[in-house]
């Protein structure tokens, strides 16, 4: 990149063009939405208080259920990893035996 004109596989495109394109694609629509929204700290406080109210209605798992589900996830992860290891080992064996 001695001439400053190459970016990855693109030739003839400099960094300024890329940054300008990205700002037009991503920043401009986000700014337009932000300007139209009624963003203020009162709405944030309302959102937090309503979220706290909704969390009171959540049916939380018991400690025993959480432990059981955690153990189930660990067991499924171990079985899946063993399954993938066995098939990976089989494919390596077959490739080295018949291809290479």
C-alpha cells in the first residue's frame, strides 16, 4: 500500500471514498431516525420503570430447575463434542488412507 490507492482487493479506491460511502449508508439513516424520535431522559426513566414492572411478572426458574438445565446443557455439549471428534477423526483417517 505504498501509493495509498489500494484497499484489500479494491484498486483505485482510497480510504476517504470508503469512509464517505459507509457514513452515507449507515450514519445518515440512523441520524434521521434519531432526530425524528422523541429522545429525552423522561422516556428513558419511563422505560426503566416499565421494565422493572414487567420483570415482576416473569416466572423465574427455581434453583433446582436452573441446576438441572445447566447440567443438561453441559451434557448435550459433551455428547456433541464427542460426536464431532469421532466424525472428524474418521474423516481424517479416510482422507489420509484414500486421498493422500
